[in-house]
C-alpha cells in the first residue's frame, strides 16, 4: 500500500532513495512487534454464514453418507445446489 500511495521509493533529507516498503514494514514492526502474514490476519476476520453459502465439500471431504444412494437422491442433490 505504501508503494501505491508514495511510490516505490522516496528521497530522504540526505538525498538518499529509501524504499517505501521498508518504511512501512518498520512502522508495522514498531506498532505490532512483528509483521503478520495474510493467514494471521484472515483468521481474525469473524465468519459469517453468507461467506460460505453455496460452498460444496471437496472430493476428499465427501463421505459415504454424503453420496446419493440412487438416481432419485442424486437428482434431489443436484437440484439443491443449482442456482435459482
């Protein structure tokens, strides 16, 4: 974000080019004591039901109980996941 707003580098008072990313990272370290990863950040976002609406299980997550037992069950399952 620093690079987007200020450019890739800025010139300090001594005339030296300083990477804005370095400055931004330094500020985050001073404020938080470390630089959180995206995984660290996203796990703190509260989950809402709408975020996973329509998500289907991965093939590796499907169990025998999830699979349709006959053609009628299979058609009912397909109708449930098709959009309105």
